């Protein structure tokens, strides 16, 4: 008998939690597979786990996660409505003088990890993908994606009928005053656009006969 979408995602998660395909397996505390509703038409894809996500095994649970939750709530979206995950499933970090901090993932780490994301997308088949931050948009939309010029625009992609990119909540948190407020408003506007696109897409005629 064919597995349900939820069963397929659970099966993939079990495999992903055991991943040893790159060096990050030696430094991570937890694989952050992603969570939410795998039957959702809206998938949100961030960059990669940070300290809090690594500690808990859950995506977007730190300060950036709190801002994301606030922006989602402004659009009347709860975590249970969407599936949230990251391009990278393990934290990329560096320890210097006894202090550990995040670092950008290496190209080969991204290449080794993204088959997990591709399998997630293949199972979930989202109608709309919302990319948070440039690394996600570069993977989902196009390699030379430019956040300042191209956020808030829908693109057709091989991964979903529509993909749109928004500023990463962690980037917004680094802004002060008006830039923070402006960034947060843009994030809310882009989430709202994604929500509306899901509703619009439901009304579009299906191109297949069956
Ligand atoms: N930033 C991300 O891109 N993903 C997370 O899960 C947390 C912070």
C-alpha cells in the first residue's frame, strides 16, 4: 500500500537523522529536519540551523524564529499551517578560543545536504515556496538571486509552481530603528503575498486531465 505524505516524510526524517554524509555530522548536536504540516501547499525554507536549533532539533526556535512567528501570526498563519525547514540540516559552526559561532556553509556541505531538501520538496509538492534569505533563494529560485532587487517577486521554479523570497528574520534583527521596522513590514508583506498566492493557485485550472 502506498504511504501517506506524512508517512513518507516521517520515513525520510528517520533516514535524515542518521545522516553522516559530511563533516557537520561530527559537530552537530541534532539534525534539524524541519517540521509542520507536510500536506501544506506552503513550504518555508530558511538557511540552516543556528545554536538554538542545533540544541533542540527544531527549525527557527531562536530570536529569528520568534520574529518569523510574529510575522506569520500577522498573516494569520500558525506553524501547523506550513512546513518549515532549511537548506542545510546541520549547524555550520566554527570554534575559536573556546567560543563557537555560526559560519557560512561550504559549497560541498550544501551540495552534500541538498538532496535531503529535494526529497522533502518531492514528497510535499508545495504550490508556493517562501525562501527566507539569499542562500535559500539561490538554491530554489536561481543561483544569481539578488535579495535587494528580487525579493517579493514570484518566480516559477522546478521545485514549485511559485517561489518568492523574503528578507531573513535574522538579517532584520540586525537592523536598528526604521530599518528594522521597514524590514519587518517587508517580511510580513511577502508572507501575505505567499498566502494569497496559495489561495489564488487553488482557483487556477489544473493542466492535467486526471
Ligand atoms: N535561521 C535559519 O535560517 N534557520 C533556522 O532554523 C534558524 C535560523
